[in-house]
């Protein structure tokens, strides 16, 4: 659900990524600081300096060590800047407010910044066109250091640890312990089937909507989504569910976590999302239901080919199940071992096609034809 395709793979393997180019202005928009206290002005300058070091590469540098950010958080989360990771790299920041908050016995500050995309091609109704980011600043080692909203916004939430998973949820969230136990059993069986280690300790945040997922990260979009998805961050050992219908057992995202050892920096996005969709469905729909929707889509657009979908010209609603059907075809031919081999496919479409064709022992045009026929059986 979250953002662009290359970004999802990057989170899975913990790589730095490049975005849409360094088109943003060099200096963040200035806030009128005449009314600020001495400490608030120091915090403001720290945030300004951090933004200036990131402008044009917000996502790409979300895990680059920074002297301005909390050392404790940089140790805790490899991709430590949780909100900025989802920004358009061409975003232009406008600092809106620096406000004092009290955290126990210490002073802290909440910093609110509005980001507008600087990429002219992205100014349509894409969800990252206008974003608001909230971060905090507190004393650490005698200096003001930046930190995330997440620990503060979830500090009073309930916690329940089931096997390797610690669920974190608001007091009014309808938590289901039995479903949490099923989720752990699912991850154990999946790990055994693929011959990978069982799930390592994981923090799993439960929220009622995708918008709440973003909010606790310190991110708010002008576009609202409701209870429609979630996000896996294998490198940070975190999972976020914004769909209570799946809640504790968000299988698509759990697959990302369990199978993360198989993902490489070159793994095709078609594979990295096709496998979780094949096993755990997508966007609240089962594998079969998502492919049925794809079949209906293709019936209405008979000229749309597998190659066109693989090119990235269509939405995730078509891309994910398209990949899942290919994975299913490979599994039927060569079992789990063949599916594991798919993770070695390069993100370049030609390489993915050649590996799939080899595993299915057919030329690519035949693969594409059989793929379409297989999809249409779900109609």
C-alpha cells in the first residue's frame, strides 16, 4: 500500500534508495522566529540544518547517520526517519510551527512542517502531493536532538506479546488475542515451508485506518484512505496494520517479514509483492479474489498484456495479482524451490521474464499467453 514500488523493496532489504531527483529549493522556508524562546530557536535551527542536509533526498537519506537526530533512535531503527522516508524526494519543506511540550520532567518541542512536491509531474492527485510531518526535539547528550512521533503517540497504548510478536494498540482498539496466536502459527508454518528462520522479534502496530498508520509515524496526507492497507518494515522489525478486518493476522505483510531473508537488493518488485499476494492476498482480498478482480479488469480491456502490467503502467490492484499468478504458475511447475529462485530475479523486467520462462520451461510469449488464460479462469 505504501508509496512507490522501489521503496517497498528498499524497506524489505534495508537499502538506501534514490527518488525523483533533487529539484527542491536549497533552503527550507523560514519561520518567523521573533516570538520563539531561546531554546525554541535552537530547536528550529537544528531542524533547519537537518532539512538542508536532506533536501532533494528525503527518502534516500532516511537511514544515513545524522548528528542532528537522536542516537538512540538511530540505533533502534536502521531507517530511523520514519516520516521523511515516505516523502517525495523533490518535496519542498515549509516549517509551520515549533511548539513546546512537556515530557515528564524534561522540556521538548513539537515541530510541524508542511511539504509540497517540487516535482511538476507529481502535482496531480497523488497522495504525497501535500504532506504534513511532525517530529520532536529533546535534549540528548547536552544538545537538542530530533526524534520520531511514534514512541510518543503510542506510549499509552496497550501491549501484548504473543510468541515473537509484540502487538501495540490503542485502548479502544478491538484487539483479538486468538487471531494473534493464529498469526504466529502462520509465520511458523511459512518459515518451515520456505526453509528460513522463524520470525524474529517484531513490533506490530494495530490501527483502524491507513491514515492512523501514517499519523503515528508523524505523517499526514491531504488524501484519506480509511481501513484499506498496511505496511511492513522488515529492516526496522515493524509492521503496521491499518485494516481491522485483517488486524492481528495481516498475512500479506507478515509474509514480507518472514521471507525477508530471501529478498536481495535486486529482487524484482513483481516477485517481492507477487509472493506475499499469492500467499496472503492483498488490500484485504484473498489471492483468488484479487485475481478475480484482475480477470474482470482484463475482460474490459482485452488489449492489456502481461508485459504492459509488468512495465508499471497500471496500479497495484493489477500489478500485485499479476505477479501472484506468475508465482502460482512457477510453484505448480517447480514447487517452493522454484519460487525461492524467483527472489534472485533482477528488478529489470527482461531478467524476470527470462527466469520465469526458464522455470516454466517455455518461451516468454507462451508464458504470457498461459498467464492470461490462467487469470481468466478466475472470472
